[in-house]
C-alpha cells in the first residue's frame, strides 16, 4: 500500500504543502482533497514542496493540473518546488513542465514573480490523447 503524508504551513503570505510519499492512483484523491482544503486566500500563491515525493503517476499529474486551474480561478498561482527526477521527467514528457511554475526550492517559489501563461494546460488532455 502506498503511503502519502501531507502537511501545510503559512510562509510569507503563501500556503506551502509538504508532500512526502508517492502520488499514484491510490493516493491522488487524498492529495487533491488536501490541496483544495489548504487553498490560499484569493490572489495568493500555493507552493507544493515536492522534495519528499519520489514518484508521481499520471493521476498525480492530473491533480497538479486541476490544482493549477483551481488556484488560478481564485486569482492565485500554483508553484512546484524541489521536484525529484521521476516526477520531473513525467512533467517533461507530457509537456506539463512548460505550463506549470517549477522552482528549485521553496524559497525560490515564494519569491518568484508570477508570470501569466497564455495557455494553461487543458485538464481533458492529461491522459495524452488528442481531441477528436
């Protein structure tokens, strides 16, 4: 059984979620529920500290894309920090790395300017299929 531990804290006007463990089909729902329950105030940023996440399946990618859309809807921004090699590779091969804000450290994520992206990822295309 996959284990996932999540905790949150407020740092410099942002909500930071620490993720420890793999995010896959068995833990993606827990991850998504925690993110929605920790969402920052409107206009603030949400930082996911992923240093403790060694693996992420496509279900975890779906959660990240959904969280990005959700936080944007409140006028805020989602920032990923401390990405490990396997999850980083998933974001790279799916093209999600181009649409999500990825930073080396939590400090970088907290201080980085928020750039507006022209075309956020379409959550309907996460499985890699093209529209008909």
